[in-house]
């Protein structure tokens, strides 16, 4: 039963269409705006954090992304909204230093960005906390929403850091921490569904159409959401 639940992970063609704004034009209609979006990102806006294996990963902080949107689109000419409820799931992870199993809460959110004269963009973001305090959970929820907004705006191009994630652009220094955490969360949920690591990866690859190692945060968050729903369906009602 657990394998059939995981097999419900939708493929790209099975995903419901994302609601769009009144405009269906994917490109901004203003030539001035298009030129602004094509300009290289100012390196001064790029921060760095530790990623997988202690390597540094380039990224843009949330407040800088908002500043960029205000500068490029104009105040009052763009906005972001959370689509639906913010989801959460209790997970566990292994502390490689102490060998202890630690509880972790994962939050995910979908944010849609609307800009005048062009189609809206939406994406999924995640936030994590290993601390069980109101402040830590509040921070993780905000991190999920901010991450989703940043990923949605990234679809407008270089000015929002899209080149930071492209092999042909500014080279990434390592695997983003979010991707590593999401992969671990997928394997953890697979175990809770009664699947070993190999079977979980096979099922995910079958439904996604490519190996789990190639999935980005959006794909992995989608997989986790479906797996969490399958796990909840398999549990007796409280």
C-alpha cells in the first residue's frame, strides 16, 4: 500500500496548471523593462553562505530581492501573495557529529508574484527548524515564504539571481543546503512509508522522469508534499 501511495507522485504533465494573471504574455511588454531585466546582476548584491561539504554558495538575500523588484518594476506595480496554506511536516535527521537523531520541522509555501503588464510567476519555497520554540517556527515559516518569493522572481531573469543557478552563468560553489536537506527529508519520509532508500529513489525518479539527484528544490518540495499526504492518509485519524 505504501508503494502505491508513493506512485501517486505526479509527473510534470499531470500537475495542475498554475493560475496566472489577466495577462498571458510571459515577457514584460515594456522594452525598457526587458532591457533592465537582461542586465547583469550587480555582484555587490550577492551574498554567500556555507553549503554542502562546507563550500560557499552564492545567493541573494530576501530584502535585496524586494529592493530589486521595487527598483525594476516600480513601487505599487508588483506584489506577492501566498497561495493556499503553509504546509508543515515533522521529520528527523541524523547529526553526523554526534550520531543522534534530531527532530526537524519542515515548512513549505507557494508564492505567486504579479507584475503589471506580464504573466504572474509562482514557485515553492521551504524553511526548516530544529528548534521547538515559537520564534524558531515563526522564522522557518517566513523563510519558506521568502524562499518561494525569491524563486518566483528568479524566473524574471538575471536581475533576481537566476544566473547564480545556471551552469553557464556565475558558477555555483556547491550544492545548496536546501537541496541537501530536501533529499534527506525525501529519504526519511520514504522510510516512514515502508520503503528503503533505493526503492524511494527509484519511485521518485520514475514519477519525476529523471534521477532524484537532478531534482531542484521545487521538484523535491512537490515530492515531499505528496509523500506527506500519502503518509497522513495511511495513519488513523486522531
